[in-house]
């Protein structure tokens, strides 16, 4: 639920506003709890942290148990539920604009950005807005060590912003207005040298030098008398300036024009400026690397401009031409001559020898506060001989490479612009109104440019100089096949030309690798996929990939995984098409697809789900060596999207056999990661490919996979329809194992629709075939479904028999998610038979296995069973409620209808046991309504029975009788074994 109408303010006394009107949140302790959560808004607070921060040195004797009631009262006091419970603790979720301290920091940061950009009037206005958010002392009236510390922090932060505001107003020439405001503040803070200096500057600017000097004397005396210290260097410098009435010194400034438009990069600017402030025995050296066109030079110049005051002896700049079209890299001696001239050495005094020039350069700049920018360095060797030795100097280097040979204080990899910053840059270049009039087209244009500043500047310039063009029109031009790179060129400057300079400096092996990578159907790759493309070892492929990362021609979003920027990928594709033979490219692509298919059948693949076919024996590819399920899952997480893209690639190439096989190999990985659209598309392509081959058994395999996978997503009825189609498509002499798998899936789909009519005979036939074929995995799955069928009908004894036999079969094969599900279901049956200890032990085993496998599909069932055991045994109802809340969250995460209904019923029953009747009823009614729409009779019965149980607890026997009578009628028609139990419950009400 949105919290945009809720606002919490702590910059003063705690105040909560709902739709602009103040509301009360209750007693002092509740206010303290809310204040603590607000100070940590949108971050999880563990119960232990909350207990310490709210109760500090007076924790209640009940310990952590005190928290849930307070959280409950806080939720009741707030008009909307913004306090969430997670597995780690509690979090106050607030939307932007809902918290005054966040607004303060955002506005203050905006003011700082405007100040640094030279927009002083706008900066002053923003500072005023930020300071106006303070209504008094923060957190007035709320006590405790944590809140005291936060109160001090916020007060100091306000004072800092106020002082920044004063600096801006002084720069704007508002000295006279400031004097009246500063005098009482300086009197109240006699030790604040910055404020004293600001007031001195204001007095001097208002031609009141005598008063300024008198203030300095008074401040100095106070510091000596009270603290025993002299004023600091900053205040002494203000004093000297007033005494001498000095003008600012002129310094050498070689920084180039960096363009009229510069947006964003605030975090990068802060990081660079912090790294370049000195304070060590060696000069601070910072290196910026990034792909061509990322804006490295512009960022370096902006950083140097920010630091001009810290380096009053000059700002020097040297372009080393490491990647400049038509020019060789600049020689070290030529650069030294330029630097010496910039440092004031006469041309006649510059030595002709390299070593002598180096010595003179370091001697000349020793003790001087200089900032030197070396732009466009090809490698470390181009820069190392130029570095000064004096710690008073600072050096900022830009390069497309990572300059790993240099010992630097800070390395900054400059990435792409954020979407917001890219939009702002386009607006500056082409006009705000023009970009804003078609937001969708503007966002599409940013995608076309890959958020690359150079590309955005080119399209922005083209739009500015072609008033008749719309943003949609330039998108149409960029959409034309093969035109994007040529369109991103203006005045001889283009992205292709900048990429070419980097490509030409690669070795032949690196160039071949670069071109072949354009064949990747997905977005990223690892060393094994690259090895298949190249037909090299994974280690060799990894070394080549790392070398391209060093050259900033590849990105490395996570260790071991690599990807192209979209524009570089297009450039690599152009090179591949114009350099390599079609047969060479086809062979490389075939090797990659072979790798994907083989990798899908790694030893841990059964954890992802069943195999829908056995792969053919082909030339083996180097595959990842998985030592654990965690490693295998990490591989699958990284490759799922690439597998879907590989199927699309095969289908586009009309490789029908590979399409259906790769599709069935990949589909479990997609389903397990919630990529349902990819899953549906892959199955559609696989079925079309099988039909194109007139391979009815392949069609049956695809339909079987589809039917199995959609059961959790859409319910049993559409699943059963697909599985019946699979049986119809399978030839009479088709593979018996395929038939057994389809029957098992069909029986599972039917067990809540027609359990004793069609489902049980189908499952019994499936288990008969599994025993005949000696297929333990299939046997275990069929027995588990039979157990669930009996359990749904409250036939607990036969359910336990089936489940226990399934467990025996599961123990003969590697553990998977279905084993965890079976243990969870068996726990419920034990509980129904009052075998409580066995129920808890089995549910705990199910939970531990689901966690060990990191199986998000099994986790909700395990949590549900464990919660039911604690609830129905009466051992810990509160824990049951919490477990079932976690189960419902886990069910929502996988999007399974049936799992969701089950967990909703569990939570409703636990809330009923805990006395929360209204909460219980809401979940029972939700299940009843949804199941009725889906015509799922098992859950329809569960919903009716749940509402009846609520009505009994609420003292409303008439409603309970009504729902139980409906349930009996449905059970008689569709699930007869349930009828007797429902009639017995009904009889207790009707007599």
C-alpha cells in the first residue's frame, strides 16, 4: 500500500501527518519506537537492535517478547500499514517525500550541486528550503542514548548546512544582510571559527574592517583563555586577508573546456575530490578508467575545478593522446617540456635530456600546491615518468585501460549514466520541452545510446540542429538494421571511431575473441561459454576476457561474468560480419549452443526439476565443475536468460532439433527462477520445432513439460488439459518412460479436481510403470502424489503409507525439492494422527532440506507444515503465526496459486488459534473466492470449512451450518471421502 499521504517529521518534536493533518501515535514509548524506525527508514532493524535502541538501559523482563505488542499498537496507530516484519526483523517502509530528514538531505545535496555548478541563486534557495524543515531541536522530548546521539548528529548537520548557506550568500554579495543574522549566532557559539570567519568576511565586505579585526581579536582571546589554543589556519587566513585587503592570486589554469552540459556523477565527484585532498607522505594520485565515450575527461575537468581552491599554485593539463585518431601517443619528453613551461620554467632553461628534465620537473614543483591532469593515457608507462614526488601536488589520470602498473591512491571505473542523468543530459542538449513531450520516445533514445555520454551528446546535438526532427524520428533512424553506429556520428566524431582506436591496439587473439563474442545470443557469459565459442580452454578464455576488461571493451558486472556494452557489441558484430567467414561464425555459434545444452545436464540438474529427454552424445565441451548445489544454482542463476536467448537463436536459424531439445533442457531453469514469460516462449518455440520435424514423441515431451510447469502457475485444470494432449500425441509404441512421466504429471494435476474418479487410477498406473522400469525418482513422485490425494481427502492412514514408501524411494536418489515437499506433507499426516513428535521432526527435516537446497518452491510447504505442527499440537501458536506469515511471503515470491491458497489457509487457521478472528476470516474468504472461480474443489471445501470454523469461534452457528452444508454437498459430488468428516462437524452444531 502506498505511504505517500503519510508523513513523519522528527526535525523538531515528533509529528505524524496523515493527508496533511496531525495524528497521535500514542504514548512516549510508542513515539520512541517510531522515531527509531524512522531514523532507520527502509532498513531492517533486528528485534535485538530495537530492544536496545528503544528501551536502552531499561529492557523489560520479558525481553524480545515485548516488541510484537508494541509493533501491533504502532500499526494500529498509523492509518496505513508501513511497518513490515521480515525474517530479519522490522522495517518502516516510507515512500519518497514521507520523511523530513530524507527531504532535508536530498535538498541539501541539491543545494551543494547547484553551488558547485556555479548556480548560486538557485543554491541559496535550496539551502533555505532545507533549513526551513527544522522546526526546533530534533526529536524534542524523546530521551535515550541513541536518540541523544542522533539529535546531536542532526543539529551538527544543520549547522554545517547553515554555514554552507552563508558561504553561498557571501559569494552572492549579500554580506550586509548576513551581518544581522550572524552576530547573535557567533555570540552563542564563541568557539566556532568558521562562523567567526564568515562574520569577519561579511563585515569586511561591508567596509567594516575595524569591526572584523575586533571580532578576530575577541575570538582569539576567547580561544586562548578558554581552550588554550590559537585560531586555526583558516581563520588566520581570513584575518590576513582583512589586514592586507588582498585580492585573489592569479594562477595558471590549463584545464580545457569540458562542454556546456554536465550532469550527474555526484558520487564519483565526491569520491575523487576526497581522494585528492592530500594528507599523506606521497602525492595523491587517482586514476579514472572507462570505456570510450564514458565522459572521463569531462569528469576529470569537473573534479579539478572543484579542487581549484585547494591547489592555488596551478591547474596543469596534458593530453597524452593514448587513443587519439591520427596522432601517435605523446612522448614523455614532449609532455615534460609542456609541464615545465606550465610550472613557469623558461623554454631556454628546459634541459634537452629526459632524465635531466624529470629531475627539474620534480624539483620545480616540490612544495607547490599543483593539481596535474594527465588525460587519455595509453598505459602505465606513459604516465609513470611524469609523476611528481612532492606530497603537496596531486595527480588525476584518465585512460581507457586500468593502468594496473601504477601505485595509486584511488581507482575509479567510470560506468554509464543513470537513466535519470541521461535524461537530464538529453534535456540540456536538445531542450527540456522537446524531451518531455514524448517520455517514452526519450527513454527509447537513451536505450539506443546505451546511456553512453558520447552517444547522447551526438543525438542531442543532432536534435538541437534539426528542429523539425522529433525524438521518435531519430529513434526510427536508429532502429534501422545496421544503421545505429553510422547514425551516432556527427562532425567526424562517432562512437565507431572511438571504439576502433581501442580495437586496433588489441593483439590478433584478442581481436578474434572480441569479434566472436558478438555471436552470444544472451547478454553475458562466463569463461566456459567463451571457451566453447573460441574452441579454447576455459583458462585461456578467462585470460582473454580479463584482458578486454582491462581495455574497457568488456564489462564485468560480477566476478567471472562478462558482458558487452550494447554499442560495443554492435561494433563487434559489424567487425565479425566483415572480417570472418560465415562458416567460421556458424561453427563458433554451434559450439556455444552445444555447451549450453550439455551444461543443462550437469550432475546437480535434478535439483532444478526432472529431465524431459536424455541428451545425445556429442563432442564434449568443458563444463563448470560443481562441488555443491550452491555452485550449480549460482551457475543456473547466471545463465537462465542466456538459455532462453539460445533457444530463440536456434529457432531463428531453423535448427528444429536443437530448438526443442535445448528448450526442454532450459525450461526448468527458467521456471525455477520465476521467468514465466521466457518459459512460455521457449515451450512455444520447442513445440513448433517438434511439429516442424513431425516428431510426435518430441511434441509429447514438450506438452508434458508445459503441463507439469503450469500447474503451480495456473492450477490443475489447464495442466491436465495439456497432459492429456501429451498422452494423445505420444505414439502407441512410444517410450514407456515418457508415458509414465506424463501419467504421473496428469495424476498430480487431477488430484484436487477429481481425486478418486480419475486421478487415483492414473497415479496407480504411473507407479506400476515406474516399478516396472525401476525408476525410483518417478516412483517417489507418483507415491507422493497418491499420498497428497489421500491426505486432501482426510484418509490419513493410506496417505502415510504412500508418503513413507515415497521417502524410502527418495532416499535411494539424490535429494531434490520434491523430497522436501513429501516430508512436509508427511508431517501434516502425522499431525492428523496425533503423532506430534514425528510431525515436528519431519517438518523440521523438510525445512532444513529446503534451506539446504535453496529451493524457493519447497520452502513455503516446509514452513507451512512446521507451523501447523506447532499450532495443532498447541505447543506454540505465536510461532505458528510467524512461520505461516513467512510461508505466505515465500509463496508469493514464486507466484504459485495452489501454494498460495495452502499458505493462506495455514495462516488463517493459525490466526484463528491465536484469537485474531477477523484476520483469519479474511484469509478463509480469499481462498474460497479464488478457488470457486477456478473450480478447485479441494480448496473450495477448505475455504468453506475455514469460514465455518471462524463462525463457530465467533458464536455464529447459523453461518457455520450454512457453510458446512455447502461443503457437504460439494464433497458428496466431487470428493466423497471428505463427506463423513464434514457431516460429523455439522452434526455437532445441528444436534
